[in-house]
C-alpha cells in the first residue's frame, strides 16, 4: 500500500491512515481557512467561493473531517445504515468517499432525549458519510461564520462558551448607572423552524449540498418523513447554520439605538448577549425593551422564527433572571451571579436517581459514578458566586448517601454504618470513601468529590472581536490556551476591550 505523505490539495492515491502527517494536514487546512477569512474581510466573495472549493476537495480537508467524526463522542452511534467507521481501512475509504459528484445524503435517524421541562427534544443522527461531509464543509464555512458573527454571540463558537456570555452580562449590569431592565428571551424551536429558503439564499456555501441536507428527511417509526423547515439538531454543521441565521441581531439593535460606545441622552443602555438561541437584552426602561422586542420579532420573522411566549419575559434586574444555568440579580446596587435553583435541583435529581438505582453497587462503584457529575457541575459554576451553593449541594448529597447506606444495613447500629462508609480521613470527618482493588490486585483509596473543595476562580471574558482565523489574534489565543481563565486570575471580569 502506498503511504500518503502529502497533505496538500489533491486527494489521489490510497493513504495509510496510521501514516498520515496530521500536523501537516492541520497546517494546510488552517492556511486555507485564514485565506478564506481574509477574503471575507476584503469582500472578495468570488475568491471565498474558490477557496472553499479548494478546501472541500483537498485531501487534508477530507482527512481532518473523517478524523473528527471517528474520534468524537458519537463515533459509535450509527445512522440509518447502521454503519460506523471503526477501523483504519474504513476511515481511508471514508476519505475517498467524500465527493460532491453523485453525493446523496440518507435520511436522518430520529431519536428523542428528555428536556429539563419534561418535554422531548428531537435529534437527527446522520450516517457517517453525511457527518463527514458536514464536517468537511464546516471547515470551509467556519472562517466565514467567525468573521461575520455578532461580537457578543458565544454559543457553539471556538474558544467561546457560557462563561464568556455570563461575563458579558456582568459587565453590562454591574455598578451604578447600568440598565435596570432585562428582556430574557428564548426562540421557539429554533433548529426546527429556520426557513430553508432563507438558509439557501444567505448561507455562503455550496447551495446544492446544503439543499440536499435540508431536504433529506428523517426516519421515525420505520417511516420516511419530509423536512420542510429547520436544520436538525444532531448534525455537525447545524449549530453554525443556526448561529449564522441569528447573526445580525446585534446590528439591528445598534442601528436603532446607536452604537454601544456612542453615548446618547437618555442612554437606552441596550446590550445584547446571545448563546445559541438563548439571549438577553438589557435596557434602561420597559419601553426601550418593548421597542427592542418588536425589532427582534421582525428580524426573526424573516427567518421563519418567533419568540417563545412561554420563556420570554421582561424583568427588573433586582427581580433577577436565569441565563445558562445561573441567576443574575442586583441586590443593594451590587450584581450577584449564582447557580440557578433549577440547575441545582436538576443536579440533585440526577444524583438522587443514581443513588436510588445503586442497590447492588459497592460504594466504590457509586463514587466512580458520582464524581464526574459533581466535578463537572462544580467546574461549570466555579467562576461565579457559588461557595455557599457548593456547601448546600454537598450537604444534600451527604443526606442522600447516608439514607442509602442506612437502607443497605437496616439492622446495624448507626455508628457501625458511619465507621464503614463515612470514617475520618486526616482532619476531616464524615468522608464518604472506599478502597478499590484493580485487576492487578493493587488497592486505591477513592473518596467522594466535594464541590466546596473547588476554589472559586474568576473567568476573564474573551475579547468580543477576537477571531481565531485572523493571524493578528494568534498571540492572544496562545495566551488564552496557556491560561484558560485569562492572563491572570482576577477577582472581577475584565473590561470589554
């Protein structure tokens, strides 16, 4: 077999998956993406289209797309064809199968997952080849999306996340003279209702491929059903398509109320913070936010979308509002952002379910189940005012575990139960811990992770105009990668500039 050492534009020959030079592959893709972003900034859309075609037909682009879909969390989840690419040979054949000519996507496999409100969220699972094609075209679309994106959009974008979104809320609402009202909005069925005509007209990518994805349909209960609107949740490219659909929302508000750095009298204090289809708009008065809401309703209507009457409301900052699992509330002139009660309740509900089902587990196995959940939840919230909540959560979990331990030994004295499951460890009493033994016979002491043990560390918000595909920002992103919370661990978020 000929070893493919090149990672350039052509995709000739049969490469050996284990011999591909991935460093060179990434460099080639990165170089093309930077050129695409530069052409977008210059308004040279003909060149953008040519560079996109070059990337989507290159060996490097195809190899990187296959690598993504065969190494992510869904790599073992098949589509309707029940095929997965789980061997080097299948991955190589996957690279050669990514061709525009003759490509016909298969229907999605429809599954449902529960939402926090008890309803079901539909997910569409594409086949492996369709996932790889989406990943390939996403490589060519992402530089455009990042260059044209709203500055204060933080969901499903590289190097951005929920912490940046809530950090922007803090900057917009902290201190004296900031907005008094907030429009807490949510778009009704965003992924399911985006207009196909709007997407095909406005998304700068291969229109033929995009139309095929949008109209591929889905299989449910053994029946093929059509898709007349929306981009399915579960597709690799869907979050970026949804983001690009909602980009421009910030510009609409700025055109009406003025730029955020241009002071007006009276100042409307209108700021938009968006994470995917969840967003908040601040305002100086109820009347200002009613105008802003009307502008957003018209903006969304052009795209086939509407606000959710159930989840959209206008509130005073003193009353507080929930956003991305946090509650922001101003008290005595100071803004506090704490884990939301609903978010805490959801965590404890999940832990309670695991503990109740652990009738045959050892306490070591139970610790292994609980620790990733508690640690992940605490890490998400560690950048806000969460110490008191962490302590309350730890106590609630202790109560659940104590009842679990007592039920296992109903005829034993409580002191015996404590000594077995909650002994002293060092200077700390009531530690839920166990001694486990691996296959080699080595013993390890494991203990339940406690959220209160995680130190609060403030997050430094990403610069609003930072673009990972613009070389002038390279040193900035290198610094953020080496210090994920920012150059220093400051006690308060940085200024927006």
